[in-house]
């Protein structure tokens, strides 16, 4: 694709449409900018208007071929018209001949009006009018082809673009304001007469070679459209007739009821104003002469696009090289008739009767094996025939067997390691098991410990002396082996009750 133009709403590309059987044609693809497609209302409005515009089938309207809304964006494809916009035709004419010839200007505006009328009168499948209004008739949206035919562009886009300029930009570009009808600026209900007013502005500029409404600010531009007294085109170009002035000024009436009722009536009035519109051949010759350099650029661009390979087309491959030495033709040898020859093993007088030389067995190289070569023998000579040996087994079978064996060995090793770990853990638990000591018994019975702390009173032994010696108490805790003094027993510490602590 090649970028043709870029604007505030999107980008226009030149592309080639390909199909089966070598079918190919050039199309213009317009892609809306990604930031605009985030507005769901804008997308819905755009798709609705584009579907309606695709119904228009008229030679003076650039048809909409397809509309696509996907993750990549919003696209619609149109026929590619090789030509120039009216705004470029006006500029080139002023630079070369001073102005557009009157007959050429009339043919351009009449063709545009025919296309507008075809859209205004479009009906649905039930015969009900669709009431399509272009809303953006301007010199930028009218194309004069190098074939001399004038066409209208961008049907169905202006309404969605109007919403875009209000919601995202906050205003309308000055280039659009200069071609809007008063009721469109006031956002009042519109019909086909709004496009008639815009077409009248284009006709005035084509005939006079100047801008009708032009200001530095939007406010002044709106004031001119609403209040400025419109001069006749003959005020800028005296050779224009008064009848032509009246027709153009009627189309520029600010009250819709005072204009032509439709675009067809405007076109008929232009054809009856005393100047015959030029033929399409004359228009084509004028446009080609006035914009010769632009036409050469477009022709070169068309050739470059048509020569580009498709995205899914494989690159062309070079033909195979012819062999430098042609293969020698095989000579067909007729078999000799059978004959009886006396065979002498020791005689070598005739080469055909000599003993055949030993032939080494063929070497097989699996899996790639050369095709067998037929061995033709000299008539009368017997050569041994070797039966083809079976190919060697593919290396894949051995690899599979080795893999299975490795898996078995690995499984046995893992099992042995697991058993060793479990056995080691069992031995460690046996070594670390606590040994029950006799001194551990009092720890399980607090009452026995308390009694052990009381001093021991020796029992009287019959026949013993009266002298008594105190037996030192036994340290039952085993922490100290020294003898304890016979002191008073320590009072027992009271066990805390529930309100004083937490009971575990």
C-alpha cells in the first residue's frame, strides 16, 4: 500500500485488490485513526452511513466497495479514481490560464449534481426513501478524473465526522465551515437542499476562481455564511452571463425554501443558462494538460503498485540450470543370435570366452541407497547375479531399546536410594529415643516430690542406744550430692487459678 493523503479523520492508502485467475484492481482504502474508533457511537454512526452509501450506484459517485471493523481499526474501501480534486484543478487553472474555462466548470458542477441527486433519491428494498444527505460537499470531496468524468467522494462519512469534531476536537475545522449551509451551522433539520447550498458555493468558486467565504477565525467565518451579502460570480469574472449569475445566486439563498428543491433542478438550470457544458473528452484534455506533472506521478505510482508482489505470493524461483554436458544417449544393443561354441577353459583367444573377472559384492549404505544399476553383459558371457540384501535396521529401534533400559535402571536406583533413606531415619530415631531413669518417676507425681522434701525421722530400733543422730535428707532431684541441712520444709507454691493465668 501507498499513502495518498492524511487528514484529521484518517489516512487514505492506495492498494491493490487481487483475486483468483489473475484478477487485480486498484482501490483506495481509508483508515480511521485509532483514537476516533474508541467512541462507540461514532463507530455505529459511521457503519450505518457507510452501509447506506454502499447502495449508491451511479457513474458520478465513487462507490464504497467494503467496510471493515476489526481489531486493527475501521476501514472502508473505495474505487480508485485516477484524477485530481476540484481544489487542485482550480489552483492549476489559475496558475496556467487564469481561470477554469466556463464550459469545463459547468460540466464539472453538473456531473457532481447528478451524483448528489442519485444519492438523495436512493430508496431501500421496500421503495422507501433513505433521505441520504452528504453534508460535506466541497472542492476537496469532488474528483475530476483523467477520463473527464466528475465524481463525488466520501458519502456517509460527514455525519460521523461531525460527531467526531464536536466530541473530540471541540469545534469544526474552518475548511468545513466555509461550505456549510446556514441550517447545518445552526444544527437544524436538513435535507437535500443543504447539499444544494454547498454545491452552489463550489460552482461560485469554479466560475470566479476565488473563495466565497474566507476569514481568519471561526466566528468571522460563521458570520460571513450567515450574514455576508453574496456577490454575483460576474463581479469577479465579467464575461459570465447574468442568467448564470441568477442560477448560482438561487442555489445560494439562505432560506432553504428559496433554493432549488433538489440537485437535479440545479443541474437543469445550469444547462439552460446559455452556455453549453463541455464534453467529457474536452474536460479530460484540459485536466491532463493543466496537471500534466501530477498525472505522470500518478501513472508511475500505479505502475509501481501493480508490479508489487502480493503478501502471500511466494518469491519467484530461478529456472533450473541446464547441464553443460548433455547426457549421452543410450545405445540400444540388439541381442546376438544364440550359437554353439566349444569351450576350452585354458583358452583365452577370444575375449568373450575369457573367464569373467571376479566382481566384489556391492556395498550397501542404509538408509540412503542408490538405485540398482543393471549390468549388461557381453553376449555369450555369463555374470553372477547378486540378490539385494535387506537394508540394515533403522537406528531408531536401538535408540528406543537403550532408552527403555536406561529408564529401568533409573527406577531401580531411585527405589534403592529411597529405601536407604528410610532405613537411616529409622536408626536415628532408635538412637535418639529417651532412656527412662528412676529419678524421672517423681517428676510425674508432684505429691511424691513434696513428701521427699520433708525431713526423714529415723525409726527406733530395739536395743539401740538413745543417742540419736539425724539422717541427712536425700536429694531426690539428683542435682547435688551434698548433704542438706535439716532446715524447715519450704512451703509449696500455690498453683495459679484460672483468673490469674492461662491454664495449658
